[in-house]
C-alpha cells in the first residue's frame, strides 16, 4: 500500500464539491481516494500509454530476424525444451 506524505490543497466550486461529496457517499470512499484515482486515470495513465507507444515504436524499428510464425513457434518451443 502506498504511503501518502505530500499534501495538496485546491479550491472547488460549490457544484464540484457537492458532486464529489455525493460520489463519496455513494461509493463509500473518501474524497481523497476519489481525487487520487481521478489523477491516475486522467494524467498518469496517459503517460503510461505514451511510454508503451514509444517502447512499441522502438521495438518495431529493430532489425530483428522474423520468420514464418509456425517456424518461429517451433524454434521457441525447441528452446524451451532444451535443458
């Protein structure tokens, strides 16, 4: 479980506060948990997706030898069987 040590303060409109309070009651989760989840989904997940895209792009740019799938599968399985 994460240890939370940093504090952030923000101001919400009355409507925003009313809605997040309703959501907190409905989900039985503290407002702080809802806000952390929203940050993760909105901002940090996007970073993760961009990192994955870049990794896939680098992988695709490799000049690795590629064969017919059946042949490659046989080679992989043969490698697994070897002691």
